[in-house]
């Protein structure tokens, strides 16, 4: 069967018919190459779309105990945490890197993930020496935004397709910004809308040089969902709690489009990424950003920079 398929491929690729004798000779010569070619096509179509970093895979255990969304993280003691405590975790771009980092007191993050049949749960312990009130999130225009405030960003590619861009209203793909405030924290869900006439949005550094912020045909827009985060489709609940070293963040929400099944029982890989934003002046652009997976490139537009989240059944 495989041989007859290979003959067909030869006819297609060579584009002409040859004598039976010569064809058998060619077959013998080309058969191994064709098998390699077919295997290459097969592996390419199922290639992992997510981060190449070997650490950027998180195995989440199923939640079998009550997690109270209150900012206290004692109820997470049985979950493995990922500590972002080295220079390698810092995003490099938009004028940011680890160059201003003064150590873990300045910025540090440890995150954990759990799941059950309905919800995903995320806990983040943040150390930040200067926790500042939001200024970007309350700016009306797009000169500043939640991306300039202390807080946590979480990305989901819930169907695991690895697409390169997504927009406000997309159920499956999200860039959430959870912004710290001791009284009225914010949640934003995606920042871009299609605009066929828009030029490529660029980020301008203090020295005047520019970096791509999105693709041509996209316009920036803030989708503040703070007031409706407990409603469909999110059914979300989250809490910040100020601590001696910084703050805790705790989240529970639905993931429309994710199978919410363990990987060995019909589940699939979920694209996932998490960052911790640090502004230490309470004004201006972000000082630095810790990042689990997408340390380079336009991680906020392209799911291939995300890490991988795998749900386990225990
Ligand atoms: Ca708790
Ligand atoms: Ca800091
Ligand atoms: Ca800060």
C-alpha cells in the first residue's frame, strides 16, 4: 500500500510517465527520500506551536480541595510552583531588560496552576519592593495603559492552535491584564481590533527608535472587563492581597474552548503564558517585566511565544 502511494507521489512530483523498467529503477532510488519527505510533512503539520524554551511547560494537577479566592495562598501548598528569580526570565524589548533589576526584592514571581472540570485556577506570589497605584489603567487614551502598571498578565490559547494574532471578542485567545490596586483592581481582556486602514502600530523608545507593537491593519483598544468579569464567558473571580514583600494574586475562571480534560483522556495542550509587571514610580512606562515564556518578540500578539499548559488527572 505504501509502495503504491509512493509510486503515485513519484508520478505527481516528476510530472511525466516513464517506462515501467525505468520507473522501477527510479522507485528504488527515490523510495527512501519519499518516505523521509512524507514523514517531514507529517511532523511539520503537527509541530509544537509553543515556546521552544525547555522550562516553559507546566503540568497542572486537578484540584481536589477547595480553593478560596482571597489572596491567601496556603490552600496551594500541594501544587508545584515556578519561581522566576533569574535574569533569564526578564523580557527584553520596549526599552526593558534586567538591567535595572536589583534582585528578588525588586521583582520576583512564583506561579502555580490547577484545574477542574469547570475552571482554571492560577496563584502568583509577587515580590515587589514598590507596589504602586495604577496610573496607566485609568488613562483614557492609549498613551498609557494597564501594561504600564504593577500587575500580572496571563495569556491563554485555549484551543492550542498557536495562531499568530487575535482580537477583542475572540473566545479562544486572550491576553489578560490583572492590575494591582488595594481597592479597585482592573481586568482587561485583549487590546486589539482589526482596522484595515491602520498602519503598523509601533512602540517608540526614549531614543526615538521604534519596535513593532502589532501588525499592519490592527488598532489598539482597551477592553476593560473589570465590571463584568464574573459574568459569562469568564465566570471569573480574582483577588489581590498586599503582603510584606509585595502582593499575592489568586484567580479562578472558565476557559471557553479548552477541553478541560486530562491529556490522557481527550485533553489537549493549552497555550499559556504569564508575566509580572513592575512599575516602581507610579508613573511612566514599565520598569521591567518578568516573563515565563515569551521573553522576546511580540508575545502579546503571537501565541507561538506562549508556553504549554498540560492538565493532569491527579
Ligand atoms: Ca486562597
Ligand atoms: Ca520593584
Ligand atoms: Ca512595582
